[in-house]
C-alpha cells in the first residue's frame, strides 16, 4: 500500500495493522465498511479530519434506519396513541406497541407488559426508587449498591434513603476495578431491601458477574435492579435467564434516539408497585373521589409518551438484531483487545480499570497531562473521546484521580480509528513534552 | 496544529508544569474554593490584603494545563495591585479569552495575553477563568465554593 493510500484509508482500516504476535484476528462476521455507510454522521469531518467517534459510552451514533423511522412517523403516522378511533391513531398505536414487543424480545422478557417505556436509564432507576423503594424501604432498612456505579445509580437511592431514614451501603471494588464479591455477599443483610448495581461500568468497562450477584441476593430474598445502560449495546441480555427483578437501559446508547429507554420489571412486582406519575393514559377511570389505575404497562406511562422515540428505539433494536448482538460483541471485543494492547504500550500512559472481563470502554491517563487537555488535543485530530469523571466521581476517588480520558467503542469503529487514537495520544505527549 | 499551538503556548505549558505561588498561605485573610464540575478542576485561592491592596496571593489544587497556568499567572500579575485594578484586569482577561477583545491590550494584561488562543476553544473558557472567579469570591468573602456550572 502506498503512503498516500495509507493516509486516506488509515482511519477506516477495518483490520488491525502492525499487531504484535499472539492476538489472532478472527474473520469478522460483519462488514464494517458497509455498517459505517449506514451512519450518516460518520461521513462528517471535524477540524478538517474525518470524524473518529470514540465516545459511544456517552451516546452512540444513529443509523439511517433509525433516523428514517422517526421521519416516517412524523411525516406519515403522527397522532396520539391509545385513544383515537381514527386511522392515524390506530396506526401510531400499533407501531408503538410493536416497538414494545421488539424490546421485549430483545431482552427476552416473558411478557410485553413488563416493558415500561421511560426517558432513559436514569428515569428507570428513579421510577423504581420512587415507587418500589418508597413502598418497601423504611427506617433502618438498607439499599446496597457498588463502588462502580454511575451517579444515576447512586443519587436516586441517596434521595430515597434520606427520605426514609434508611442506609445506603456500598460494596467495594479492587485496584483492577472488579467488584469484591465476598464483600458484596456479606453486605446483603437482613435489612437489605434492594440491591442495585451496574451490569457494565461506564467508567472502567468492568463486566460484573451479574448472574452470580443475583443468585446471592435472591438467596436472601433480596430483589435486584440492574443498570444495563452500558451492557445492552455490547452484550446479549436475557432477563429471564438472569432472573433479575428490574433491568433498565437507555435507547440512545444502543443506536436509538435520546430521551427514550426501557425499564423491565417482573410482572408481579410491577403490579404491586404504586404508580410513578399521575396523569392521562395511566388510569382506567377517574372521579374526584377515586381513581382506578390502568393495567400494566400503562400504569407507569402517564401522559403522551415519546411516540417517535419509541418507534425510533424499535428501529434501533431491529438494526442491532439485523447485525446480531453476538457479532457486534465479537467485533467490539477485538477492538478493545487491540486498543488495550496499543494504548498500554505507549510510554507514560496507564489504564484505569483492568478487570479481566471488560466491554466497550478503555479509560486511561497520560502522565503529567490532565485528561481535559488530552481531550482538546485529540479533538483537533477529529477524535471524539470523553474526558472527565464520567458521572462516576466515587470511582475516580477510588483510584485517586480527578478524571480520566475514555475511549468507548461501537460496532462501526475500526482498528484504523484506534491507530488514529494512538497517534493522537502521541501528539498529546509531543505537545506536553 | 496551529490553533493547538495558540492554545498551548510554551509559557502556558511551562506554568502548568511549574506553577508559581503554588502553596498554602497560612496568613491569608481571604480564601475561597472553586471547582469545575465538568472536568473536576479544583483550586483554592489564598489572598492577604492590606487595606485595598493585594499583598500576597497563592493557590493550591489540581486541574488542566489551562486552569493551572491561568491561576499561576494570575497570582503573578495581581500581586501588589489594588482590588479595583485586579477587577479591571479580570474584566480585560475575560474579554480576551472569550474573544471579545483583540489580544493587543498588552499594556494592562502583559504576559496574560498568551491566553488569547483560548477564545478558539469555547469549552475551555471555564478552565481559563476558574481561578479568577475564585479570587473574586475570596475577595468578597463568599462562603459557598465557586462553581463554573
């Protein structure tokens, strides 16, 4: 390959180059070039360079199929759902409910009405804290989380515990960023009313042994909520196989629109829970004396929902199904292995979070350079990464650092983009030499 | 690369690596804490005033190159100034980093004009001004920590 061609192709290089022996490249089942063409934004140039988007843990880009589904809805179907007898309303309702079934199948929920549409993972957790939590957690009770949670799986429980006079307990992590399972098990006590933990850490990439954690909690009759925001885009999730009680994720991290997500809850639990918000659609009948709430899932979907968002999410999950989540996971696993090898080999760079099982995320610090400066210099190269505390300040504190630089992957990322990142980090070290 | 060089000028890099007046000031009669929740920058500014005059000014904390260099150079340029002069310099500095004023206000800003490149990086304005906002709070004896959000 000539140098000039090398320059042009380097960023979209879909195969690893110059890789040291040992790591074998499996022939990917996916045509990454073809997939990249599905995402209009990937054609964009930033500061004169073709965009290298490595901030997927913050939000993923959207394929044409999702953008088109939303446009089609507003151009051809827009109307309110669950109430009109007219053609458009019936059509919109059918599309909305079809997306619920898509989500049901996607995480293998037993029933469609166990899928509650919410604004995102944050709202899913808040919903459970404010309904299940307020009904079940009383003075002296405990809620157990882990030391690797995103703020959205800390603060709703703090608010609840403050209100109820309950205690928030935190299971520690070790220096690699792995949960200390013995401590987790020990902290599941007679007063623990709920264990809430992340499936995959957004700041460290650690994959938690959620199946085992659920077994431990259930062994003591403690229900479990899983924050799946960083897991659903990268790994097959089967809520029945996990036997979790609640599972929540955001649409926008799995190629869907922002502002929409899913809360899964076991039917019996959802039935027993008080409603979250009051309003239209969540009622069966209303008089000034008494209101009868609607059945599931509508009991938890007050007001006109984000119909276009739900339809967009359905399109996103269908898109993922088309590629195969196992294929996506395999490709991303290779990217992560390649990035880990290349980045950890750069002098003066250390990885934060070196758990054995990781997904989608590589967090690092460059000696003597604040992550914010790393981010600015990479941005000038057209490379988008996240810098900061990643809404996980307790994780940063655990590692004694104010912030990290984080590159996070999606199915459309290439080995060439990781090479570009590595060159960018080289530039960072040059500027700060 | 040239915009990047405008931002990370040698003087800025040098100050970020070896910040001046980077210590606690036990005799300070004014002190304030400032932080940038977006990126975790956190500084404490210590000031000793005598009447209207800034006798001594130091800082401590951690942050990016821009915020640290800005704090360092601020302490150098404000030592010995009175409060009105300090406020005036901050006003000019703020205009400089937000691009509202060309970088030729050398007379008043002196070395601080090296921060003119910040105006090309709007998200970094908060980094450049964090120490200054914190100083303002210190001089006004504000109890709440300063936040750039």
